[in-house]
């Protein structure tokens, strides 16, 4: 099941595909998946425990994975909060179709 919120897309994946370095949570906001380009608001994961965020750089592109041992909440000030079930997800920035060009979605 794909999970979408604004410009964030969570794609279920195999835990064996995860590599890179763990990211510490922001003390005030929790785990920041993406900063909104238009508003500056962030998409964050909120949970008491059981969350790991891992990033890696590949061909000058940042890759990110979210590992959840527990259900967590995906939040953003301009979107309804979403509950994300336990699992492993690749975090991607959504793209939108434009007949002239493919472009990234921005909040």
C-alpha cells in the first residue's frame, strides 16, 4: 500500500534493501522526512519509540528509508495526519505529470 501526503510518498520495501546511516530525530519535530519547499513546513513522523530513519547518498541523490516497529503518525500542518502501519518504507518525493515536463510536487 502506497502512502501519500503532499509531496511525500512512502513505498513499502524489503528491510534487506535498506543501507546507509541512521538519522537522529529533531528534538522539537521528531523525524523530518521532507521540508516543504513552498511553505517551509515539514512532513514529520511522530511516535514514542520504534522508529528509525536511514539515509544514503547514491549518485549525488539522497535516498531515505523509514523503519517502523510500531504504528506512527505522518504529520504536516497543511494535511490531515495519516497513520502509517509498522513496516519498512522507501521515502520519495512525489512527482506530478505535466504535459510539458515531469516535475516534483511541492507543498
